[in-house]
C-alpha cells in the first residue's frame, strides 16, 4: 500500500503485452496479467489472470416513463442545495 497526502492509495499492476481497451476503468487494487485483454468500456474490479479476456460491463437498464419524474427530483434537489448555501 502506498501513502500519499494522508490518503491510502492502492497499486494497479499491468503485465507485459496486456491490452487495456479504450474507456476502461481499473478499480485498484487490481492486477492484469501478462497478455490479458480488457475489453473497451469495461470496469474491472478483480484481478485478470494472464492470457484472459476480461469483460466488465453492466447490462443496460431502461426505465420507461421515468425521465420526467427523475428531472423533477433533480430540480428539487438542486433547489434544496441552493437554499442551504
């Protein structure tokens, strides 16, 4: 474990010849083994063994007819936060 600015930091290790696809997120601490492939857009939260393919995407959830209610709730929260300042 590394310490920086009083906050605990965790190390991520990427093996030689590993490929990390674009827009991927590696959540430390995690190790990506030698020659492993991490698919684009993946969120990796556990170790990836050597020569493995890691896919870490959640399935899309679509909530019909929820946009208006969500916008209204966000407006209310924004107004409440401004009032507290």
